[in-house]
C-alpha cells in the first residue's frame, strides 16, 4: 500500500478540520464534516446523543475503538466590559499567554461572527511599563473587537452577549520540509489521520482482523468526551491523540508515541505490548513515554464503567495547547501502526 499517499490525504484532512472552529461545546460543523466524509466513503456512521461521531469500518468479532477528539481549546464570553471589549472564560486548559495577540472569532447564538484580537489590557510597549510583566489572567487579557465600540451597550447592540463561543485562528501551515504548524493539532492531527485510515480500508479493500469502530468525541478537552456514547460491545479502546514532546520524553515530531502511563495511571499491559511489538516489527520510528500531565478519552471511558482494555498512541506534537507542530513522518508512523494493528496482512 502507498502509505505516503494516505499520509498526504491525512495532511489534507487535518488542514480542513483545523480550519473548522470547534471549541468544546461548539462542534456541530466539525461533526457535520465527519458525517459527510464517512457517508461519502460508504460507511455506516451515526451520532451519539451528545454528538460524538461513530463510524463502523468493518471486521467481525473482538470489537475495537480507535478514538480521536474533534473538540479543541477555545473560550467563551464571560462578560462584555465597560470599554466594550470582551472578558473571556477559557474552554479547556491553557495559559493565557498561549493566546496573546491571536486573532479570534466571536460566534453569537444568532449565527453572527465578529472578529477580534486577544490582547493584554496594557499592550503597547511605548505606553505601559508593565506590558511585558503584567500577569496574564482573565482580568488582564481581553478580546479587542474589530468593531467601532467603546462601551458595553454598543457591543451588546451588535448582538454579542455572555455565553457566546470564541475560537482562535489556527494559522495552519504545511511546510515544504514536512512540518504541520497549527493550533488544534491536539487532536485534529489524529482525527484527520483516522479519516485517511478509513479511506485506505475502503479503497484498498483491506481485510480487518476484528470489528473496528472509529469514534470522534466532542468534549475531551473538558474531561468527559469518552464518558458516554461509546459502543457497548467494545472490548478494547485505543485513544489516538497527540504524543507529548519535551523534557526527558523520547518522542519528537517525527515519531509515533506510545504512552505507557499518564497522570491517571498505566495503560493496559497487553495492549501496550502489542502496540510496541508491531512498531518494532514494522521498523517504525517510535518512542515509549510517560506523560506526566495528561488524560485521555480511554481513561474517561474506563472511569465511566466500561469493562475494556485501553491504550494511547499518537504522533509527537510539540508545544501542546499552544501553536503546535508535528511532522508528516509522525503522521505516517502513526497511520502505519493503526493499519497494522487492525488488518490481517
């Protein structure tokens, strides 16, 4: 099989997904994109009550889920300030400095969109002595609207109100050297990869060794993505998420990362061994790591009471929850492992 072909397809799908705003709780457009894609491929696809997209891609017996998530970090309008600008409340976990000076879109509940920029309240070096030292928090960081407004009432007349969602510009870039740079590669890198995997299964007539579901959750970044809506018959679940990069970890952007333990504890011994053994057999570029500050949908599914074995893999992603970076080699290594794990060849 031409893995490079399906790696490039993965990159295209990742780009498309990254450019669809989908902070946790505001994922309907990303859900619709996935539903359309799997319907075009001819798979049985449906949604859970909470909106997860579930595709059955074939096989029989010993059901497995590969799970990615399509929700991302973002924000909501906490309040409209007296100066007409927006105080935010974060959706998901990140530092305010990770979004400073980023372009943003406010999505109103009536379907309007307004652009703005995330700024510290003292943004001008030539004016404020504390522009570099001011603490970045929700009191000192605001969205400055690209509208002529200088008061709360003027902004509210635009139709902006508390509870509106805010998305951040992903700034997707695919370099000639193979790097993908974008916000929200966690976890749209693996979501796009799994769409490409499904396309390969269909178009290359790959015979599967077991029943396989692809599940795309929509509340992972706020902690309950995998808590419900997972097919009841599954025996095993592997979260295909981002691999951590940094400190003493062995993974980088070129590698497949296999997680042995995260902040919630070890992953299943047999599943992790099976993943490692396939990576070795196929001579993949991979690392086995411990993620110190991490939890996955597979963790949450276990905590919700599902009796399953679980694992966690993904391409190495640098600068997680900021302006992230991975490489097509990391995507390809992860794609190869996933296909080898479920195929009979």
